[in-house]
C-alpha cells in the first residue's frame, strides 16, 4: 500500500529504494536525472528477452489486470524509482494505486504488474534509468561491482541470491 502511495505522501523529488538493497556508492547524481519518472527495466532486459520461467507467471498476472505484457517493450522494476514532484508522476502513482487495489481483489498480490498497466494508461511516462541504479545481481552478477544500488530481490522467501549457481559464480 505504501509503495503505491509514496509519491502522494512525499513532497519534493523522490528516490524510492526497496529495503532488500545495499547502497554501494554515492547517489548524489540522481539529482541530474531529467525524467519525470525513471526506473530500471526488470530483469535488465526487454520483455522480448525474458526467459519463460519469468515471463509465463507475468503473463498470468497481467492478463488478470486486463493487458498483455508481451505486447510491451519494457516492464519496469519498482525496487528503485525516481520521480519528480510534478503532475505526471503524481498521475502515475494515483493510477498505479487504484490498479494495484483492483489487482489485490483479483489475486495479483505484487505491485509491478499494476505499475505496468499504470504506465500504459499514463502514456508510457516511465523512462529508463541505467542498470547501476537498481542492480538485480541475481540476474547478472557481473553488475555487482558496478551497481550503485544492489537489489537482492526476495519474493515470498525465495531469493536467487543464495542459490548454488550464484554462490559458485561469486
């Protein structure tokens, strides 16, 4: 609830960071971001590149919300979000919260599918931040030494970060 309302609750430009992250470098240059809203693409890739294990559950969630994620180019990770204190970003968050509430009633208990639909409804307001701002190190551990914000991602107590392939690689 708070995540989908944070833009409405905080005055000024906003950098939202999930709690399953570690900040490894200065974040001061986020103030140079010129976009109203910016996030890193989920999985650090376009939807067309998603592996089936990630894509198939996402298709199910987005269909429940009334859209087809496979027709989109980008699907953004909500673990790190930058938003100016401007009307377009407030409109996105308002739409996102309402869609998230609808999704909750439909059994979609995660926030990103509703964010995707809100982005569509708000004429694709979300711009892309460079990967270093939300480094999903379970996807590509090579980013780990470059990332400003390392995102360890834990979904329902299932985190890839402690999997044997990741630990062997590191």
